[in-house]
C-alpha cells in the first residue's frame, strides 16, 4: 500500500503508547485516523493531539474484549470516513508471574484482550476492507514474546504466540484479495504495558496494581514509541508480513529455532521412527 493519502486507519489502544505513535505516523502520511480506546480521558487528549497536527481524526470508546463494541466501532469508522483500509489490532495488556501464583482472572483477562480482541478485530473489519476492493492491511500487535518465551510471562507469551500464528494463517487467506496481514513484534518500548491493570474490567476482577513481572527498568529503557509507529508505516507501505523493531534480538530467535531444529534431528535419528511411512502435507508459503 504505497499511497495512503486519503485512506483510513483504525487503531485500538490508540490513546497512548504504540497506538498513538501509529496514529501520528499514519496521519503524517495523509491518512484519516479513527482512534479506539477503553479510557475516555486519554482518548480525548489523543484526539486533540492529532487535531492539533492537522490530522483528520475521530474517536470511539471501545473495549476490544467485547465483540459488539468492536462492531459498533467499525460502524462509527464507516460513518466518519466511509471506508477503512488499515486496521491495527493493537490494544493489549500484560500479566504473568510464578506458575503457582497466576490467578484464573489473570488468564481470563489477558486472553480476552490480547487474543480475542485481535480475533474480533479481524472478524469484524475483514468484510469492510473487502467491500471496497481497494486492498488493505491488518497490523496485529504481538511482541518479541510471540517469538521467544520469557519465564514468568507465560500468560502474555501465550497470547502473543497465538497472535503470530493466527496472523500467519490469515495472511495466507487474504493475500489473494490484496489484503496483507502483518504481525508487529517489538521488543521493549517506552509504554505503560506494566500499568495495564489500571483498565482491567470488572468481570476480570477490576483494576489491579502495576505488574512487577514486567520490569519497570526494561520498559523505561525501551525505545520511543514514535520509532515503532514510523516502522509500522514503513512496513505497511512495503507489504511486510513480520514487523520487527529490535534487529539485535535476532540471535534470540535463532537460538530458539536451533533448538527446534535439534528436535527434528533427534526425530530423524530415532530408531522408534525408522521405517514409518507418512505423507508430508504441502502448505502455502
């Protein structure tokens, strides 16, 4: 999607952090921007910020864990701008801890927001992106935790691995329709991810204190979100599938892959499997 002028981007978690940085980048490229967020006051401030930058914008309160709320947000986007071309399923929360201390409510909350929020966003917006026939792009926010597992962050990692895997499948489905599905996997960024418990919905136990599992120093020493926003814009324009922001973390992914390949080597050398016949399926690239 080289020319984004006059097209529309919808962004969840758009009131701050990565979402607002994406809004700056897309708006700077001439796009209309619909901001969606669960927090009313920060959303109003973010909208005012974009308007001060002369970016055509609108906003909508939206809890991504509620499919009906996302459907209403899609309707509001079409009412404001007529079409939608780029959908950023970006809203996310953090939870984790020792294996015997993670509460059921933590799992329910993080799965509802980080995993089902992306599922709902894809299901709700795909018909609208298809409808205009002009192509488009979904950007689903995962994390480097969707590529490598960090001990103590299993609930978060589970959702981010899922977002990577789902995005790869959806990419194969939608590519023939000129709709790209990209997955954003940043390392540490200066956001409020460790404070995401402040917005925890009542059905998942209500607001909770900051999550100490996500180290404050790691977040504070992360890169500025504006670099991530600019990187996402670049990737959307280049039809990239995997959007990385920390190339120095490549070796961690390679280490994981080497352990996986060692598992295949062990299977190939296994006497138990010697002579077993099967047909290897051919999957799309």
